[in-house]
C-alpha cells in the first residue's frame, strides 16, 4: 500500500487523491501498470507531473485495458502530450477494438507528430479574418469574435487555443484599431417580437396582423416570457439554464417573466414541489412578474376545446392508450364522426360518464415527428391540487401549453430542442382557434456528465437508499447544490458561460466547480479546521498560557474584516502535517524540520526524549522573528476548538455517462461510486464559526470550501465540503 502511495504521489497526485485512488481497485491497478510502462521508457524519476496527469486521465477513462500499454507508451514517448490528443486516442481505441490496430491511422487521428508553427496560426487567422472582413468593418467590436475563434480552431485542430485567441485579438486590433466611444456604447434595445410573424415556420393567417395588433395594445410592445415547470419533481441543473434564459432574456429586454406551473396531471403533483420550485427560482435571484397555473385557465381551455370541435378540428375518440403508441398508427375510426356527436360526447366526458381511458379528445393534425392526432383531453378521476373534484377531464401539454402562452400574451415561448417536434402543433392550434399566436424558439438542453437528472431515476436512488433525498449533496438537483454550498451566483455564471445554442451541451462537473471557486474565493470568509486531529503540546508555554490570534477573513483584502481565535499550550494539527521519518520533498513538520503556525507568529520544533525518540508530539515554539531560517511551510491549527462533523463528497457515479448501456451495461444503479461520501465525525473547527447559520459558507484554510448543513444542532455543527480549494490535477 505504501509503495503504491509513493508511486502515485511521484507522478504529481496529491496524497489525498492517491489514497482515494487506492480505494478503487480497478483504477489503482490500471494506473500502476500505466506508470510502470512509462517508467520503462523514462526511468523511475522520468515521469513528470504533466505526463502523470495524462496517465491518470487515461487509466481512469480507458475501458479496454488491453490498450493500456499501447497508450502508456505513446504518452511516455510524448507522442500524446495534450488532453485533446488523449481524448482523440481514447475515442479511436474505443471505435477500433479489433486487432491488430493500424498504428498510422491511430497516430493520424490523434495528431501525433503534428507541429503547428506560429506562422501557420498567423496565416489561418488571417484567412478567417479576410473571409469576414466586410462584416467586421461594419459591426466592429460588436461582431461575434467567437465565430473567428471557432473557424480558426477548425483549421488548426491541434493548435493551442490560447495562442489562437491571442493571434485573433491582435489581428482584429490591427484591422479595427482601438475601441472607440461608439464601440463601447450599449446596443439600443430592440423589440423583435413586433415581427414574430416573420419567424421561420410561423403560420400567418388572414387574422394574424389584427391579433398581433391587439396583443401589442395589451402589452405595449413589452417582451414577455415564462418558465413553465411541471410541479411533479425538483428542479435540476438543466432547469437552471432554462430559468436563466427565460428570466434573463426578459430582463435584458426590459420585459417580464411569469412562473407558470404546468399543473395538468393531478396524479403526480404535490404541494412540496410547488414550494420547492418557487424557492429555487427566487434563490437563483429571479422574481417572477406573476405566479400563474395552467389550472387557472381550466374553464377557458375547456371552452376553447368546445370551439375547436365546432370548427371541425377535434373529435372524441375511443381508441385505447396502447393503440395510440408508436409511429404510423392507423387513423382513428372515429376521426370523421359528426361535430354534434363529438360535442355531446365531450360533455359526457366532462360529467364523468366514461371510465378512465374509455374516451379522449383528439386534435385533427399531424405533428412534425409524424405523430397523428395528438390527445387534447383525457379522463382522470384524481382530485386536483388546486381545483379539487371540480374536473375529471384534464388537458394535455400539447393542448395546454400554447393556449396558456396565448392567454398570458407571452411573446416568446422559449423551450428546449426536444419540443421542436411540437412547434407545428403549437402554431396550428393557436391558428385553428383564431387566437393570438406567440413564437416558439428552441435551444439546446444543458446536461452534465457523471450524474442523472431524470425524476424517475432520482426516485430510484432515493428508494434504494443510495442517496438520502432529492437534496442529497451528491445529486445535481438545485436543492442538492444549495445544500452542498454552491452559491446561486456561481450557477448563474456557469449558465452564462455555457451560453444559449441550438446544439445540446454536455458539460463536465469541474467546469461548474470552477465557477463555484471563483465566487467563494471572494465571498467565503476563512476559518481553520482540522479533519484528522493530532494533539500537540507546546512544552515551553505555561500550563495556563492563552493569547488571542487575529485571523483575517480574507487575507488578500484584510479591510474586509477579521476574527479572533485562542492560542493555548495545546493545539491540534492535521495528522498529515507531521511525519516521524523525513521524506524527500516533504515540507511540513518532522523531528528534523520545524514549521510555522499560520497567523500565530510562531515556529514549532519537535521535542525528543533523552534517547532521541518522539514519544508524544511535544514541541517547543519561538517567535517567527527569532528564527534565523524561515520555515519551509506554515500549517493551520486549532486551539480550544469546536467538535464538528464533516462530510466529504465525490462523484456519485464512476463513469461519465452512467445512463449509456455501452459504457455501463448493468444500468446506472450498478455504477455507484462506493466512496462518494466520507463522513468524519470528530473533526475540529475554530470557534469563529460558532454563530454560523445554515448554508453559511467558509473556506477552511488549506482544506477546502465548506457550507453549514441543515443537520447541524446547537451541540454539533455539520459541514459539507462544497469543493476542494483547487481542481485536482488528476481529475478528468
């Protein structure tokens, strides 16, 4: 075990990461083999940190271990020396499992030996700028510079992105000159919804302009959006993007955004979901213009359904649910029944004269995905959360969504890409009923690797006891992220960085964590905590010695405040900050090597007995001004501390895509990381946190960022580790 630990730390892994790696038998074995293979090329000390990071990344992501030696050799020979090349290599071996592998094809696919010269970068950027020169001169610094970067990266696949960006910036500056006052002026706000009828796919009827004119009279030309969640589950990180886009687009255009609960399925809706959704929207910093419900419009929606039947666009059908599933479903035998008959039968549905599933109201239209005659109303004998037993027929999403948008005079129905197949039905229904028709715009969903966000799957995780509840800090629901200590500002910043595109975006969790660190570094006051305490007695201080040490809340800006902690004869340090046997590169406390105590102004020296042995960790101290030599390290410590519980979280799943059968054949429940939660029940923290409130955040010096958990009591504080201080170089 000790040999493996030394081996892993020799390639640049932190001691903590090395210990965690040893707990994963498969990863540990693969990494050992990879390092040994690399050392055959470079010798025991030839594997540097950059190479070690690539070896770790390869060992943790490679599924077919028969390729491990092959890839390790390429990394050791510095043929693969960037993450971009490694990702291409892993993709290649995954798609070419057969032997023998064509080495030339492999190296071509991974950019092996490709050297991008500064001249090539200069020429490629010059070519891209020349292509867009006319538009650049016209729009100047309002031009989308990301387009230039994207095209240059495409032309120079293996080039360093930072160097390309610098070249783009330099050549744009050369072309346009410095920014002028006009460049710095904000763009005048526009009201694009005045011409929504020009949007691709929007159907214009003879009455469209009249309806749009009435809409503009009501709204005064104001942008109106809505965030329309179903109140049958907890919001997750993907919803954070939807919240930011809907509320942000309205705010950017001086408009308003509604929070509208799509409460048309009483079987799955609960009060706790209504409350939690509103809490999360407000936690992210957004205040809805109004909180509405689809159920507010049940009577009006019913009246419109009657009108739709009268117009010949809907009919009552008796086909069973299973008969309507799949594609190329044959037309309903009741599709051409007389209007008067459908009106009578729909009234009977409303009065409860049919059993569930015995009749539905269907719309006479074909959706973009080929689905024919979607259902508008179905029978459910379930009391509704808000309307009780008043209704036994409930409208579907396909019927309700666009009509509620129309009723609320929404200008832009912003929804994720999977709803593109419903765009035609959205426009069709508004036009069939001759009501104002908003425009629907689609954008790509935000997904994260190493997690699941499906309500059904999270419920399974809860029911099987893998996680405690919807707010377990290992999940990526918004309540879980709040409990873990993620600031709302960081989540919003992450969504802004991801941006809004039509393409579906899948991000790595460490990119979100980087946003969290950026915010917490500026907002989380410092404290000192010891997770694995080692008692230290300072023998040359009196028994009752006690002094106050002032610790800055933010060392980089001491004007932001400070707090006082006691310093006594007995202190506690981390066990990992002391070693009895000195090792090369170890900079903390040993019998031969003193260390400084952070903020205290003291240096401590290990004391030996008469035989020269360390019998207990007894030390002497002196003022740091009295030592001739500055200590190699300053460690944190606590004195007269508060006992607390600390919960350390890692990824819940072992694989990037736990829902992918090719990656995890046994299903997501078989992919649980057994080390996703480590509970330290007897940690110590300094007394400055005593008055902390739930969700208060701190940076425990040298340890990480932590947040106070709701499980805390007056007798025992409980802290969740939000993120480590730095992204682990071994993490992928």
